[in-house]
C-alpha cells in the first residue's frame, strides 16, 4: 500500500509537470486544478495518517467530498472541450448537466448518499458524451480520449465501490481494498500517456448535423413556448 500511495503521488506530480511543459494547463485548467488538488490531498492524508492519525477520518471525508465536487467541474470542462465546435449543443448540454447535478446533489444530501449520487451522474454524463460522439462519428483527440478513459474508469470503479462494497471484513472487501488503489494508478497512467503533449481534436471526416438538429429543436421549443404564452394570455384576458 505504501508503494501504491507513493507511486500515485509521483504520477500526479509527473502529470502536473508535463501539463506545465506541454502548455496543457491553459487548455484544460479545471482538470489540472483537480490533479493539483488530488496531489496535495495525497500528501496531506499521508502526513496526517502518520503524524495525527486521530484526525485522519475527518480530513479524509472533507477532502473526499471536495474532490467529488471538483470532479463535477471536470465533467463540465470535458463537455466544453468536446463540444467546442457545437456551441448551441454545448449550451444545452451544460444547462442539462447543471440541472441534473443539482438534483443529484439535493437527493444525495437528503438520503445521505452524496458521493454515490454525484459519481453516478458523472458516469452517466461521460457515457452520454461517448455515445453522442460515436453516433455522429465525431473523432476524439488524444488528450480528450485520455481524460475520458481515465475519468470513466475512475468514476465507474467509484460507483461500484459505493454501491456494492460494504465496511464488513469479508474476503471480497479485502480484495477490493487492493483493487481500488491499483486501478487509480492505472487511471493516472492513462492520463500521463495521453496528456504527455497537446493534441487538438481532429476535424470530423464528414459533415456533422448535430448543431443543425439543435437549432431545429430550439426553434420548435421556442415556438411552443410562444404559443403557450399566447394561449395563457387569452385565458387570463377572458
């Protein structure tokens, strides 16, 4: 576990250094803020665990929940970068994501399942974006593909852990206690491999009608709203 812990800290530092050298920080600022946060979090947890073990649990949960919230911001950045060529669709996606995240946040607070609710929405948002790109044959750039792969793996494992893994001392839970940290090293490896240098998203090989379809939906929705307001005005006037 010590080897896994220090290996993770080293990989996070490499990601930050390569992000600075490769001028990726300005292109994915929220993602690198997240990596910096996790790096500092790892150092803090390690120090508290050995120096003040009685404080480890509160520090762990404070940093864990903070990481979940920053992870939500990373999902928004993924959509911003992925849909940069489709501003209307990007705006609709951001509004929808904001609504779903607020609903999940509220549900998580009420049912005391804050982390699982937000992690589940993150995983569904990543799956939806990948499905959208595959459906319209939009290519992924190396950087974006790496962020998506890493985030998808990390969030997916987090959802499994939060849903199925309990605190009881079963053989499976002991096995999972080693799988989870090891999988995070795999996530960091994917990010380091795909974010070693900047690679823009390639242009689609054929025309993508995504924005045209959004404009048609927006126009039809606007027309329905205008008709609804006009009808309401007549009802109130009568």
